[in-house]
């Protein structure tokens, strides 16, 4: 009984992890593809880095450094965009002066993304890993349910059912 519960729990955790990972990535991927059709592209330049801190277990913090691009939409003022898809644990990996294409919505230039293969790859990897985790979770849950039912059926077949016998009664 316990192994079925553990397998079910594994399936639920995988599904939960997969949804957390894939839903935002798939949504962002769809938004990028939709925006790519109506966007304008300019060259952005890395001007600084943004420190992203994640809190780990036992009170320690992990810092990642993300490039901050400055870009100027056509006829607009200079804006900044943090590329969260290119964060690294090493600050020296962010090189000021590097350039990349920035695609932005001409109706709302603050809505923009770094239009590189790295960004597309990061979104694709997150989507695929999340979907695979959901599929594995569904498989684990299915195996758990089927195995549990099969074990119950086999246990029922192993115990023969005899008609009740009443002692002391004439037959």
C-alpha cells in the first residue's frame, strides 16, 4: 500500500513541477511569437547588470547576474530591458557593450524582449522539460492506480469465498 502512495506522490510532484515550469514558458513563447509578427527591432547594448537573488536552504542566497540592455525605440526615449533568460552566476559573464537585437511592440515600447537564439532556446527547453515532467507524472499516477487495482483484484482472487456455515442447525 505504501509503495502505491509513494508512486502517486511522485506523480503528483512531477505534474506540479511540470506545470510550474512549462505554463509560463509556453505562455511567454506564444507571446513572443505573436509579438514577433507586429514588432520592430532595434539594437540594444548591454549597459549594466542586474543582480537576481534567490534564497536557498539554510539561509544562504544565490546571486545571478543578468545583462541590462539599453535600447531606443524609433522616435522614442532610451529604455532598459533586463534579460532574465541570460543570467549567470558569474558577474564577469555580463559584458558591457555587447549588442543584441531587441524586438519591441511599437504601440507599447516597454513591452520588449531580447530576440536571440539563446532566448528562444531557453523558452523551448523550459517548455519541453515541463511537458515531459507532466507526462511522466501522469504515467506514474496511472501506473500507481493500475497496480493498486491489480493488487486488490489478485488479493480478492487469492481468498476463496466459502458459503457461510451455521453450526447447530439441521440441514
